[in-house]
C-alpha cells in the first residue's frame, strides 16, 4: 500500500471512528432511521455540487441502479443498524463489532468472486471469530434482549459492508469515487426517506443534536466516502475494508475522551484478538513463511 493510500486509510478510520460517537449522542433524539436518512441526505447534498463541477453526473446516470444498490447495502441498511446498536452499546464497543468487516469481506469474496484464501487467512478467520465471541460473550443472552439485538445489528452491519465492497469491485470498477459516493448516498436517501417520515420524532431534536448530525453527515460521511471508494478502486475491497482494523482504536479513544466511556481489559483483549485475526485474513500480519516468500 502506497503512502498516500495509507494516509487515506488512517484519516478514514479517524472519521468513521468518530461517527460512532456522533451517532451515540444524537440517535436518542432522532431515532435510528430518521437520523441516518438525514445523515445520508445531507452528505449527498454536500457532494453533488462537486459532482457537477467535475462533470461526473453522467457516470451516475449510466450506472444508477448498481450505484443505488451500493447505497442501500453500504449506507442505508448498515448505518441504520449501527445507529440502533448505539442506543444500547458504547461507541467503542460498536466500533469493535465493525472490525469483523474484513473477515466477512474475505469470506464473501471467496464464495462470490472466487478470491483465493491462503492458509493464514483461514486461520485468521477463525481467530477473528474467537475474538468476536470473546467480545460479545457477556453481552448476548436472555438477560437483556435489547443488548442481544444491538450486538446482532452491529454484526449484520459488518456483513452488509462486506457485501457492498465486493459488489462495488465486481460491478463498479472504473467509476469515479466522487460519482460513486454521491450517487450511492442519493440512492440511500431515497430508500430511507419514506420510513424516516413515518418514524420522525414528535419532538424536534435539539440544536446541539442537529450540529452533531451535520458534522456526522459532511465529515464522517460525505468526505469519508470519497476516501473509502477511492481506496477500493486503488487497493481493492479487502484492503479498503481494513479501515475497520483501525476504527476500534479511534472509536474507543473518542468515546473515552468525549463520553467518559470505560474501556475494560476484557474488551481490549477481545479487540486485540479480532484485529490480529483480521490482520492475518487480509495479509497485513504475515506469518514467517510468508515473510520468507516476500
């Protein structure tokens, strides 16, 4: 990975790590679906002027259906699932669940796109799965049904991201990242808007929540999406989704700094196991035999 791509990856991780913080502090007033509908709509409005300025609208029109599918799979559904999960989970914990995305991406790529999985990648998948089990072991059960559903929602969001990444690689290679970002967000907005109107809160959210939502939409969505789809185009879906390798670090840090969220030893251990498994799966962490081959 080139230095420019690495910089984009770290910046994207910081922005998306912060998104869990912003969702956690706004979702109670907006509700999950209205919050995400406004988030993607504002992000689309932010990006569309740049699309026309760079004359990229033709690519959106020519690929409107496939780009809309990406918007639903990569924004509308997973964003809503994560927003719901932050009602019951800390920002740091929710971000760790997303660390499973590269593992799901590798599995789906193997099944759907016949992408080869090395022996170390297979080992990494099992290690990552163990990490997820360790993370959710005391959260999932019959004691608190809401926590169980929230954890399941966070993991399902990771699956959606993985499907969207492979879908983009298969059907949208060569599409400008700006066009793909803006078009997918428009598609996500149209998909969510009817449900957002139905579930819109009876009491208008506070000014502070609106400010947080605007930052979430522009910085953590609009600008971040350009970085993400550019990474997919330049480095491939498996490498691009390794952003979730860094997101938990930022998610936990932002939650600790701004929300006074506690970080337990058990959470750190589970996070480390997940990240190590993810590293093996994606090739970031290499075994001795792989290092000798290179």
